[in-house]
């Protein structure tokens, strides 16, 4: 049985059970689109039939579409934000001054009408009836001719046209590496409606949220162009370009070819095209066909060839440590302006060192799980998308590139440390568009998000964390999970109460800071006075190294967890009495004399994100807190 069909049957059964047990529901869309691209002026026309199923308990009187390409205009909200934020994205700006006297300006401001992007809806009907609609920036507001009742379907038919902007951010034409077309967020895309209502956010260069559905797309373009796309090519024998099977006959070239793709169970559709793409294929161990499309450039060919087996290794790692990739193919395509994940493929810039090429592929490919299978609303919970991806891709790179780092997340911990000590941190509940600075968004979403998982391993144990990720995949793939859904999985797996962890880490800017206040001999014992200086509670591992070289861990459970973390394999550990959060101090007695102790350290693993580690360590060499750790 085809992998996607088998997965769909499991998903359908699981969805029904989830709806019965938890009242979970999600909307569904079926897109049928045809688009004709003019590569001379980068304008295109299209038709779209969209069958919308209202699985919600609500009656819908209006709908919204995203018109993302309208962001690439001088009077857009994206440009206004770009010109007002203190640290604008360097990819979207240019220096009109000198190196000594820079004058940083928005690239969007300087776009001519021929260089700008746009999406225009020329007609729209609902079940054959003309609709009233208004284009408001990057959002189309639509009043329905007939309300969509719970459980009902309706069909929208649309004619639209667009112009591909100069490559500014993610989408565009003629990138800095010479890629002709990076076609992400190129079509009128229905906004998501969920238990929180409509998510018709304007596009301000940040994140996305989409409706699960099936896509049937035909793209007509000059025949010399090779495409990489979401979905499965339906007519390879007509197209060629390395997609045809051995022995098939490719149709004679004419002026244009029509590429026909079908993509089941996705919430996005992206493609890229260039006349000079090299197209390689590799079948991975699980049968997934990996496609690689990159420019015919002698300077990058070697790295792109070496990337291919590493991509297969990354796929195998994610399959094991998250869950099986359910589609039959994945494409790594040169395009865009950095790295960005899309359904069944990624667009990445290709002129990189080999390690960087593997790194960006690891990160974007991991998004196939943490966003395109586990589809959080990344505008509201961006740290679940970027943070979880950063965590698992760092773990995968550590193995695939043979780095063998004891903690592959040290960079994320440094990034979070900068954020926590900056005095400018905003809670992770901040909407992705509302961070005061791009750097604050990056540190919160990527670094602090990755530390959320790495530190959870410290809280509940690495084995429980691994099981949590697998069960999260099993229960929430092809759905829209929230932070609460994830932490409830972690609670079920471990048995710990973890609401406090989700609350303090993601909804506040409380920090973790535990200290060794004093170490004193007390007869045959040693008395250690610990202090909680930060507002965020944690269970505490106190690691003691004795003068004979042996080690022992004294585990102090957090009372509000109502649970004790299992000892690690081979760990010499003593469990102490609980530490209740409201008490700032804690007395720990070790049943040995002080002269037999060499080092005492709070969290020797450094997986607890303590914002001031200078007070975490005591050594017999100076009997003072040691900041050299």
C-alpha cells in the first residue's frame, strides 16, 4: 500500500478518535489550480477552484484569503515594519551610503512597478454566485453569499493574476545566486479558521499558518525550465527534465510545457524553476525519493553531490527520533534567500561551505516534521516551530557530521543567555510579528525554543524526552498542536506534573538562577546552603566530586512536579527531600566530612539554563564560588 494512503487511513481513524475524546476539529481544503507563467515579464495568470469543508461547530459568514505578494510594494505593512524596526533584516535592505557613513534603506522602497510583487483577484464566486470582496493589503476580505454551516462544504471559484517580485524575502525572481523563480506563497491562500477564530494576519515577513488539504496544480511554463515542487509529478513522460522513468518517451519540445502535480495532505504548495537546474535523485533507505535541484555551477557541484547521502542520513535520523516521514518524496532546491521550509521541499541558498549546506538542509528538512506534519500556528507559537526544529537538527548534525559534541545545543544556550540577560526579553507568547527587534524574535524562537526541549531532558530525563517526541508525533501528526498539547504528552509519558514548566518558560520572562551560598563542615557531615535567586523553579541536581575521584549526585525534586526524575544509567544518585518553590533557601547535608570533597556543582551537565553560573560551583582549592565552568 502506498505510504501516503496508509498514513491517511491511520490519520482518519486517529482524527475521529481525537474528535470524540477531545472535541478537536480542523478545517479542510481541496485546491485545484492552473497557472500560466510568462518568464519574460514574470507575470502569471491563474484559476483556482477551492472546495472548503467547515468541520468547525460554527457558522461562517465570511472568509479571508492571504495575498502574500502584495507585501512587496512600497506602501505595504511589510515595508513599513522594515523601515521602523531597529534591526532590519539585512537581506531586505541595502546601503546607499558608504562603509564609514552607512545609509541603510529598504529594498522594497526602491522597487519599480515592474519589480514589485502583487496578487489580484479578478473574480470570485461561491457555488456559482458572485461574491463581494475587498483587497486590504495582503488580505482579501470576502463576504459570503451563503453562510457555511457546521459540517457543510462550499466551492469557491477564482480567477487571479500575479507578478513575481524581485527576490527580497523568501519568494521572488532572479535571486542573488541567479535562480529564476522561487515561487513560495504565490497563490491566493485561504486563511485558517480554528478554535481561536480566523487567522488572517497580514504578511510582515515572518511566519505562516495554513489549512490542511489536497492540492492539484498545473503549471505552464517555457519548456527549458526545470521545476522542483511540492507534490508528485503526474506527467513525467511529457516533461522529462530527469523526472521520467527509464524507457519512457519525452514529448517533443515546443514553446511551453504544463507540469501537473498532486500533493495530498499538505497545508502549502511551493515550486521553483530555472533553465539551468541540475536534477539529481537518490532513493533513501525507507524508499523516499530525494530530489536535488541546483544551478549548473562548477563552484557548488561538488558540495551538492556530497550533500545527497547526508540528506538520506538526516531523513533516517528524523524518522527514528521523531517519526516516519509519510510522503513518498522530498526535494532540496536551490532558491530563496537563505533557507525556508515548505511542504515536501525546502528552498535554500546553495553557494555555501559543505558543512553549512548540510546544516541548513538539516534545519529545513526537520521542519518537514515540526511544521509540515506537526503544524503549530507558528505566528503564535513560533518557538514550537523554530525551537523544536533547532533542537532536533542540532542533534542530527552532531551525528551525521560526526561532531560528537557532549551538548550539541551550547549555541542555543548562549543565545538564550544573551536574551535573558539583555533586559529586553519578551515572553514567548508574543506574536511573531510583535517582537520589538528581529534579534529578540530570533533568540526567543530559535534559541529559547531549542533550550525548552534540551532542558526538558534535564527535567524529566533524556529517555522520557525521546519517548515524548515519538508520542507527540504519533498523536498530533497532520494536526495543529498547541503548547498545551505538547506538555500534556510529556506529562503522560513521564508521570510528572509540568504545567509550571510551560507557564514559567513560555508565558513569562522569569529566569533560573540557583546558587551555592556556603559550604561548611558539620562534624562528620558537610552542610551546603543553596539559594533560589531566580523566579523560575527547577528540580536541582547537585553533583559532588570527592577527593578520591568518585562522584555522586544529590537530586532535589521540585515539590510542584509531584514526581522524581529517574536516575541515569550508571549514575550514583541520592534523592533528597523536595524543595518547595516559595522557600528561597535549602539546606543539603552530605554524610562525609568537608575535607573529602573536591568539587560541588549545581547541574554539572549545564542543561539547566541557569542565567548566572558563576555561583553554581564550589571547589576545595579556593573555597569560593568558581566562575571558570
